[in-house]
């Protein structure tokens, strides 16, 4: 299955989400492993039962949510503050979602919403 990563940016937030054919617990575990390997990201709050991770990267607040859409269908969403004048935030958020997709073996592409 190919995952279409939806990307949206508003004045204050940007988000990327993708629906995956994978069990929610597996997606959440891969997300935790991925985040643990990013030295610039600090996990500030984690709720395993809700599959929610809140983080900081510099002054940017980031949240990652894994939501079950069915027994083997999962939505992965990442939302971040928009930092004024910060370059590369779009690429960073898409890279994180893409990296999780890669580790799950899901082909993916970006679909931008305007």
C-alpha cells in the first residue's frame, strides 16, 4: 500500500498525516524508536495508552499521535508549531513521517493541502 502523506501549514501550525496498513501498536513503537534516535528532540510527555508523544525541538512544540482506524489501519499525525523565520521545518516534519513509513515498509508520497 502506498501512503499519501497529507501536509498542511497554517499561520501557527503545520501538520503531516498518513493512513497506514499497520497495527497501531507497531506504528507507535516505530515512532518511539525513531524519536529516540533524534538527538535534537526532547520528549516532554508520553501517553502510551493514547499513543501520544509530545516533544520539543529547540523552541518548537511537536506532537505525534497514532490513531487506530481499524484493526490493521492506522493514522499517524505529526503537528508542529511554526517558528518565525525557521528554515527547514516542512522538510523536518515530512522527513519524520517518511522515516516512520520507511521503517514500516510503506511506500509514500506527499500530498500538499492548500
